[in-house]
C-alpha cells in the first residue's frame, strides 16, 4: 500500500513538472512570434539614476530605461531590456545578445573605433567625489589616497592612465557595481570616487552635507547609444528617433523627471 | 600555422599577470581550508558531545553557515557588519575574505570530520576503554588517527571547491585570478584569455589532488 502511495505521489510530481515545463515552453514560443521584431537593449541595471530596479526589486527604471521605451515607441517596435554585467557589456554586443547598448555609454574615440556610437543624448562628465572636508581639488592631488571606481568605466580608464603616468595612489580599487564604491566612501575605506556626473548627482543628493564634488573634468563625456559595426540601418533609425524625441520635448520631460533639470539641453 | 603562433605569443604575454594574481587565489584557499579544519574539528567534537548546549550551538553554527550563500556571508562581513556594529569594521579586504571563507569552510568540514569520526567502529572505543584509556585519550589517540584517513578525500574535495569559490572576492575589489582574467578579457577585447587562466586553475587543482592522494596513502599505512 505504502509503495502505491509513494509511486502515485512521484508520478503526480513528475506530471506537474512536465506541465510546468510545457507551459513555459509554450509561452516562450508565443513570445518569440509576438516579439520577433523586438528591439533588444543591453544595459547594466544597477547604475542609478540611469538604470536601476524599483523598490519591488524587479521593475527596471531610470533615465535610460525610459529612453529605451520611448525609442521603441518612436520606432514602432517592442523593447526588450537585457540586463548584463558592465564588464561584459560590449562583448555581449559583439555576440549579438542585443541590438544596442543604452547604458550610460560615454562616447570615447576608442569605442567609436570599434562600434557605432550615436550622437550624444545626454550631457555628462567625470567628477571626483570626496568627503566634504577633503583638500583634494584635482586628480593629480590624489597621491597617497585611496580611490575607487567601477571596473572598465571611463573613470577606471582615466585612473589607470594617471597611475601609468606616475601618480602614486595609496590604493586603487575597482568594483563591479558603482553602489559599492559609494558604500566604501561612506564607510571611510576610500577617500575618493571617480564617477559620471549624472550618477554622482544622484548619490550626493542623498548625502550632500558629508560629500562634495572636488573636481569636474573640463572635457565633457556625453553619453551615446552603442551598436555593432555594420548595423547602419538601425543606427540611422535610432538617430532619427532621437532627433524626434528632442524636437517633441520628450527628452526634456524625461530629464526633468529624473534629474530635476534638463541635462539634455544643447547636446544635439 | 602563423595564426596559431600569433595566438600563442599573445597568450604568453598574459601568463605573468595571471600568475601574479593567482597568489590571492592560492593563499586564500590554503589558509581558509587550514583554519576551517581547525575550527571544523572543534565544531565536530561539539556535535558529538553529550553536552546538550554545546551540541545545539555547534548544530546552529553549521545550519547558519552551510545554509546561506558564501557570497552573502562575504558581503555581510565586509559591507553590512560595519554599518550594524561599527566596532566590527574590517578594512582589510583580504582578512575579511579570509574570515568569510574560513567560517564557511569550517561548517562544511565539521560535518566531514564528524562523519569520519562516527564511521570508526564502536569496538575501537570499547577496546580503548577496556585498556583503561580516558574518553579524551580514546578520542585523540585511537579514534581520530583512524578517522583522518577517511576525512582526507572529502577534505580534498572541499579544498578544490574553495579554490574555485575564491573567484567571489572580486566583489570586494580583491584582484584574484578570475578577476584578472576578466580584466584582460575586457581590455584586450578577447575571450581567449580564459584558456591560459583555465590551465592555471587546472595546474593548481592537479597539484593539490596529487598531494591529497599522497596524504591518503600515507595515512593508509596502518590498514
């Protein structure tokens, strides 16, 4: 008797499992046909206020997220966001995991050489964040101090150039997530964080008395959308859609929603 | 053929930075497994102990550290602990990682050691007692020496797991072999760097597998 019960339970469980698997497989197929033309956008969702998850822990929000969806509306295509670790974000573009990167990509000559980068859609520059009482006024004065950046960002690249150029930092740390850099600054384990101004504004807004912007790069580092070389048609469509979004005031509205001021003014 | 030579030349340039970064991988895994064995032995003895309180405390320790992800423990020790209890701030990344890996490994090794001790035939303990040995003498002179041979294979297994788990330390900005590999991958824009890196990992695991086999044979000499 016991054996029969056990066998029934096992069979029922297996059936349930099959049903569950079948269900998801069906759903996937449906999605596949429904969104065959979906525009896949790669982003590292963990970079507030540009791209991060809402308090519910799943919904992506932020300036870039809104830009991606607006772009989809202008191109008349569904948008699918693909969350990716930052240090693999360009490799995944190479291997066609998504069509474009909208993830606070700074426009640099190196990146323009390897990828198609659209014209800028938002102004940005590197800034150095320190404690309010710090004496530092520029990166060259960081000798002997501990500095943190996010791995493979333009901030990381700039710090490496300074180090190669002979700047003797006390210590240099690179983190996977920008949030960890600010955690370390708050815990006093680093003296300065080099970061994009669009992100710094967000963190300083929370703690403006204890921290300050010690230095701003004179050279702007506006952000663009990256596509794979050869994907010229889509790039042209995106450029056109971005132009439209500027003309009809969408970008201004989005910027004011996320930054409280129009950080997109005059970048195009 | 020329292409192969070119790739090999490129790879040889990566070997030096990779080997240098593997110092952290190696020292962290060796030290935390050693500390884990020491801690695990005490916890295993506590688990066997007839004292109810000690028994429960040790059981709770194993439940806690085996039941939560290692990455979470690492984050907790490094990021959350200083916020919760400022006096327990660990600013040295390596020490923080070492503590996380050691307490985690101790939980696993406690179970390995307990199982090995309890697998020794009861007759051994009875014989020792009938010869007039105290319970402590029985444990440390009769049971544990025989149990060691049985714990070596699973501890070797545990060591290899820890060696690979050390790749988690990149999350607290320590640059280990895995982190250096992905740094090279993104700066040189080639995934080929995984090849020499995998070879280095295999050399480590190969050497330690051989070492643990030797140890096992050495301890098998009484059987």
